[in-house]
C-alpha cells in the first residue's frame, strides 16, 4: 500500500526537555508505515521563524526516516496578537499555519490571518475550541459530573466552528479543522461542505475508537485533547469518516513523560502515543464498521495527502498513492497478522496509550521512503 500520511504528530523537538526525541519519534513513524508526518508548531521555541523550521527539517532529513512537513505558527509565539511572517515560513518549508492547542481569543486577529492566507493561497489549520468553554479535562456529561471532573461541553467545539465558517465565508480562506470530537461538529462540517466552503477536517484514532466510559477509574492514559465524548459522538465520527465528511484519520501522536502521566487525572498531561497504532486502528475500524479496506486505507494515505495538497511540491501528484513514476513511499503490511499493544515494545519514547493490551489486526513488515528501506520488521 502507499506509505501513510499522518497530519497530527508531535515530535517534541525543538524542545529543551526532550533532546533526542526527533530520532525516536521518526523511527516510530516508519515502524508504523508512516512515510510523511505533519507536526504542529507548539514546540520550545515555537516554530515562528524560518531558521527554526529549516533546522528542524534538516535534522529530520539526516535521519533518513519519514518526510517531515512542519506547520508554522499562525501568530508570534502562539500568543494570538501579531501574525508571523507567513511568506518566509512557507519558503522555509511550512505546509500551513496553526495555533496548535492555543485558541485565538481575538476574532479580529483570526480574520486578518485568514484574509492574508487567502490572498497567498496558504491553508490555516485550526482545532475548533472556544477559549473559555474549552478549559475542562473531560467531556461534559453525566460521567464527568459523577467523577467530579471539569467538563468541556460540545458547545466549545460548535461555537468555534460557527465562528470559523463565518470567517471562511467572508475571506475565502482554506481551513483544515483538526480533530473533530462531536456529532454536532460533524453535522456542521457536513453542512459547510455542502455549501461549498473550502474546509477539510480530521479525527483522531482515540475519538474514533473510544468513549468517555473508557476512562474507567480516572485512568490518566485516557486524558486526551480533545476529551473522549459519548457513544453517539463516536458513532457520528465513524459515519462521517466513512461517508467522506471527515477527510482523514490521524494518530494525534503526543509522547508524554512517565512523570507527567503518573498524576491525578485532572493534573496529568493530555496526550498518547499513536504513530505505531495508526494503520492497525484504521484497519480495525474497517473490520468493525464493514468499511471496504481500500476506502479505510484512503483515510490514512491519499486523503490526508490531498489535505496538504500543493504544499507537497513535487510530491503532490503521487504522495499517498501508488502511481507509475511517482514517489516510492511504500508500506508493506500483513493484514492477517495480529499483535498486542505492549508499551515497552513501542519505538516512541512516549509509552502511554489508551490501547495498551488491545489485540490489533495488521502488522507492518517494511516501510520504504523514496525508494530506500527505512524500516524492516
């Protein structure tokens, strides 16, 4: 099959506390059959200068693992006040612009950003979350109330979506919505696409397979952003991915240190490792939902490549596809093999996953990037 394209991968570099993580996480990518990764700009320092982007891409290239496509910061230091030099960041290799997990408090700044991006054909990647409503640690509902956890209502997502769509109508900017989490969110995106707005969106493997009930007794492995919602939301996300409303499935790979997870649920750091699980969980969804295998694989190959689009440059015509004369990014996998998720066996330095102990279908046997074997089981 074509090599996987993952639109949401945190590599933790550059970062003062996470030296050496770039190598381990890029190795985890190819072990999971992922040949292209998009990383958000919320690093330390933030990816808001061309020099930082060039350095990160250079270091990733020297590893000879997956291809790296950084997102540049939409505003300086992600502070939501002044826009970054988008032209310079694009020339340095950024494929879009994002605020990562930092919602924009000032709608006027977002409007200016979209106006500027529309003028030059850049895409803006936003996670729809209203600043004040989105500060909880679990999805609002009976379970969060019983557990005494602060909730994030569905309205945190839908209010942000309404705002984004109004600004897209006004500016014509191309927007990619990161990690939808609710049934109401899926309905709004479906409506926006029917209207012809230039929007795309993705969902994480966590929201596709899990619900708030999986939190069990304050299991911090389930402390995620966005939070796990109810079963009706999961069902709507699965249906949206199957019918094409949702364009891509992402790993939402966020390696978290042992110390940051070994805390009470509300204080633990959100995130889970996911790069090495993406293919198997896409395959499991296909089996569970009766989705044809080729259709399921498109959500982790050609469709996410289409979201990045022309920003892929020379690879735009063949990334995420197997075409004659195209780029030789290939994943060889065995659909009949099964494996059990064992954190210690993962190549990522982040060993926390809500899927620990799950038996998953499909094993990656080899990954080829640009015609060179980058991983072999």
